[in-house]
């Protein structure tokens, strides 16, 4: 199951990831384990709007919040991450799993 995680602040996202056991004793993100993968994204930008000739009509726009993707292969989502799961996943995510 894939989850799109979003917090209003970097501090909030990092605190939730730490509480979920996704930050090690040295302060590094734990990016993968036996049943999960984490992709820390931070700030995201919607791409610029361009016309058919590649002329920029509107610049890239900063998305609100701080973002991470969490793929869980088995087990339950850590409770501390549940409030941060986007209720409506992006229709065209800027970063996806392969």
C-alpha cells in the first residue's frame, strides 16, 4: 500500500517520522526495511505551465507542506503517520514508485 504523507512543517514531518521509527540514532532517515520504503520529498513544486511551443505561460508553483511517500508491503501503518496521510491522493503525483 502506498501512502502520500504531508505535514504543514518540516519539523512536524520529521517528528512524525522519528516517532514512527524511521529516523535512526544518528538522525538519518531509514529509507527502507524488510516491509517498507520511504521516499522523503520535502518541498514540492507544481511544474510550470507551457504552451505547445514550450513557452512558459505560468511559473512553477510551490505546493503547500512538506512531503514524503511511504510504501508498506505488509503490516500496519504506524499510528503516528495516520493523521498525515493525504485524504485525497494527488491525481498526478510529482514523484512515483517504480
